[in-house]
């Protein structure tokens, strides 16, 4: 599984590096594959290491992927995509949000 993720991340990273494209949301592609310490980690376990525009592997593409660019899925129920730079706001658990003034 680790080799499959690594190969997919490197392949997508190489394609992005040659494309030089900016998404309509303003995410400038870095051409870098954001990998963990062993070059095989999912973005969920890397923390704040990745930057917007990096190519990442994730188990939760709806949380982290810029869907203006291709997303590659694999048989291990994970995806390789371009990172938006943060977790999608609508995906942050309600318990992590501050209570509203009316609550």
C-alpha cells in the first residue's frame, strides 16, 4: 500500500510540475509532493507540514482536495489530489466550532 501511494503521489506531482496551472480558487500549484517522514504518509497524519498546491494522499478527499484539479482514487480507499491548504470548513466537527452568541 505504501508503494502504491508513493508512486501515485510522485506521478501526480510530476504532472502538476509540468502543467504550471492555477485553479479558479487561486491555489497555485507548487509541483511538490507532500510526504511524511517515511515518504508514505497521508495528509491526515502530517499535520501542518503541507502547503496549498502540494500534491497529497488522503483518506478524505472531500476534506482536503481542490476539485478544480484531477483527483486519483485507488483500491485502498484513498486519493491523490492537490491540497487546498486547509481542512474544508464544512468538514470540521461541530464540537470544534465556537458556540454562537444565541446558544
